[in-house]
C-alpha cells in the first residue's frame, strides 16, 4: 500500500465519517440547543422588561418600598444559605 492509497483509505474510514458526525452535531447542538438557549434568554429579558414597566409609577415612595423589600428578601436568602 503506497502513501496515496493509505491517505484515501484514511479519508474514507476516518475523516469522512467524522465530517458527517460533526455536521449532524452542528445542526443539533448549535442550531437547536445553543441558539434556542440564547433566544430564550432574549425572550425572557423582553418579557421581564414588559413586566417591570408596570412597576414604574414615578412615585419615589413606591421605588423606596420596592428597594427595601428586595433588600429584606436578599438578606433572608443570604441568612438562610448560611
């Protein structure tokens, strides 16, 4: 077996199957899983932005109340984790 035949055999037995497997994995992992995850985060942030819009009343007292409530929740969670 000479060099050209061994390269052809290696190409058929190793390289070609690996290229086909990588094309399938690219389609499944990259296009479906990763893109779906990234697009899901974007949609989640868009939804959160729409929901936060309802909290914006322009009244400083309501902003202060929300800040204090979030601080209390944060402290309870931190103390609970200790």
